[in-house]
C-alpha cells in the first residue's frame, strides 16, 4: 500500500519553492528564503521522519526497549547519511501505553540518548502522550549539507558501490544498526557522489529504486557482492543461499552510491574504515542485469521487504 499511496500523495503535495526535494527520496531538502539568490554555496536543511509501532515494526515483549530506542534513531540517521548530510538535531514523539508509561519512556530514551551521543545529535524537542494502545516512536531528524545526494543523480557509466556487508541482519545486526554517517562525511570530502540510497528494504530493491528515480539501470558483477557472515549463517537453516540473503534481506542500513568512473580508483585506494565494494556500473537501459559471460548480461529482478507485505518480489 505504501508505495502507491506515496505516489498519490506526491501528486497532492505540489512543491512550493522552499522545498527543493519533497516526497520520494531518503529525506526532504528545504531551502531558506532568499538562498537561491545568493551565489555563495548555501547549507541546505535535510529532514526525515520515521514512525515505528509495537507489534508492527518491533515486538516489545522480545526486544529491549533500549535497543528499540537506539534503532528508531539509527534508521533516521541512515536516511540522513544517504543524503550525504550531517545530522544535527532530533524531535522525538512517543505515544506510550498508559500502564507503565514513565518506565517505558525511560527505557526507550536510554537508547535514544545513546544514539544521540554517539552521532552527536541534539534532542531538540518532541512530545509525550499516553493512551490505551501500543508503544509508538516517531522521530524526525534534521541535518545539513551543501549538496545533497539524491536518488535521481545516477549517470550512465557511473561506478556503483555498496558499503559494509549485506544480508542476515535479522540474526541480530538489525537490533543495533550502524548508520553510515561518518563514512558519508568522509566520502563527501574526497569524491563527488552522483546518487545514493540506504539499504532499508533489501539491496536489490533499494538499488532498483535509486536507479528508477534516475531513469537508469545497472550491470552487476554479482560475485563481487559483499556477503555478511550472518548471511552465510542464516543460509544454513533458511534454505536460501548467502547471495539470496545479501540480495534481498532488509535492514542492512548500508549505503549504495555511484560516482563517475574516473573517481572509482580514489574510492578503491582509500581506507574508509569500513569496506566499500564496487559491484557494477550504471547503464542506460533500465532494470538490473547480472554478468553471465564477458559481454553477456541477464535480467535479474529486485526482491526485498515491501511494507505491508513480507518478502515479495517487486514488480517493475
Ligand atoms: Mg532510505
């Protein structure tokens, strides 16, 4: 439901000049009045929000509330990183079950404050309310950048990269995601990223979303895909291959991005502190294609987590 409703909403929320990028990217980009008239490079505000609900996005009976609070921050920080922005401050809104409201708020905030300190984000405000319903955590994070990385910027011939290792996050990594905030800042210093997205719903699905926004496709060297140790472990009992896990598992919170081919060597010769792996290149024909021989490619289809459904193939 979410994707089609978002398409509808995009049509209904006509852009006003202060919103440079609205619904449809990892975060919105908001400009200051008069900034377009200046010839100096301006800092632009980047904003994203996410709501997670007990029983839908997490289960409070099986998970620590501190972990859930941390994750609520981390998923937003991952979107800020995917815009190439530096996070600044957060607004936190909790709807708390009336029974034990104070205790629950305290535990959730332990994780929120831990993430805030780790990524140097100020908690600037928010709201607390109690009701006869499950815990809901809604966080908005604001950040800054001079030049946001948009999904729409991929160019034909660009080299495609992914950070970290993919798949199997459900075995535990998803509880404490490591948003690539620091890495995004380092990349910004050294290269000109054309387009980026974070992996929230699955590598192939999010890659396909970025390329679709750019009206491009990709030729992939699937044997280069960085597969996590957890994906190998998961494959032993899931009946799926490690590659299938890396291809489609959600909640990796890694970054997919592309740069001009002449900048690929800079990325490959730099120690970024986390692995950054070249996985293919952007091509003019749409869709995802895997190399099967020297100059032969076969169509492959994105797969991942689609909200409101579970683990289905995306159709496009
Ligand atoms: Mg995202």
